[in-house]
């Protein structure tokens, strides 16, 4: 039987390689836009945080602080700040986060504990409306992000989904002006209800050339665009093989938290 002989040079190279992976994974907590699968994140998930909580005045509910197991997740989040895409590494398994903010009594939590999967990405969002009960009551949403390991987009394709977090607004649909007139964008983005569930908020995969100019319409009035104030929906630029989420937040008729739509790139 042959005995395996240790190779000091190879072992030294491996030690340096592992050290580099640890440094790269740690850096993802502070580098804006650090999307994609981090090679050194074994037994970790990655989370972005956003604040979509509809408060009764402009100073309530912002900034919002997210924590889990006594540790803060990322930086505090002002309301409707969807441009800083910082990811924080979180251990996989059962996940019981909470969020606090000025004028919020107690804290926002998930309806049930989350289950973070190794190497996966999630958005953790504070949402709902102050004083509401039931479906639109203040709470946290844990939303899985597109996983490029499971679904490869072809050249010239783009993935887009619509998530409706605007309390008080019935189901909505995504429209686009591509070619002649406005048309429904895709079946996956039609008649989208408030909140999040995987079946109702699936990504639509389309040709990049078919995206056009996007708008959102209430299911009760599919002939007119919603009046959206702020965000980047009208100016968003999509790239081939990217996955994107459109978040509709705010409340109809609110002076302090008007309807706003943000496009957030999920992958790469």
C-alpha cells in the first residue's frame, strides 16, 4: 500500500487560498452591490435590508434598524432607500429577525421564522402600514432573490418580477410600451396581490428587446397608469442576463409616503 506524502508547498497554497476566501466573504458585508454567490460563504446566506414601512408622518418609522440574534443586520435603513445594495452574511438555518424604528411600538417581526439556505440571497423588508391590522399590518417580509445557480438566463434574456408592498391598493399589473401601445408585460406580473408568496411573485423571463418602458396599473383600472412619485421605474435600464425586482411601495393618496416604484437588480 502506498502512503500519501504531504506536500508542504501545496498545503501552504491551500492555506493562503482559504484565507483569501474568508477575506472576500467578510468584505461582502461592506461592499455596495456585492451580488452573486460568494465562494467562501459556506453555511451562510446573504441578506439585503430595505424599509418600506408606511408611517403616518414623515419622521416616523425611519431610519429602521434590523437585528437577529442580538446583532445588527447591515446599516440602518431610511424609508424608500433602495439604491444601496449591501449584503450581509447571516448563518443558515432558523432565522428570527426583528426591526425597530422611531414611533413603532415594539418591533416588526416575521409571521413565522425563516429558514435560510446555504449560499442563497434574500431581501428583508420592513413593511405594512401604521395602525393597520390583518394583511397590511406592520411586519417583516423575507423574500428570496433570484438564484443563478438554479436558473441560467440565455444571452439576450432578462428576468423581472413585481412585488406589491403598497397597503390599501388592490392587485396590480405590470405593463410595457413596446411596439404599438401599452400591453400587459407577462402572465407572472399580472394581477399581483399585496405581500409576497413565491407562486404569485415569480420572475418573468423575457427578451431584453421586449422590455420597453414599464408602468404599473391597478387591476381595477387597467386603462390608466398609477400615479407613481419617485423611484427609478421610468428611468431603469435593464441588462442582458440580469434578474430584477420591481418593488411598489407607499400608499395611494399619502402625502408623506406616496406611491413609489423601485427597480432593484438581484443578479448578477
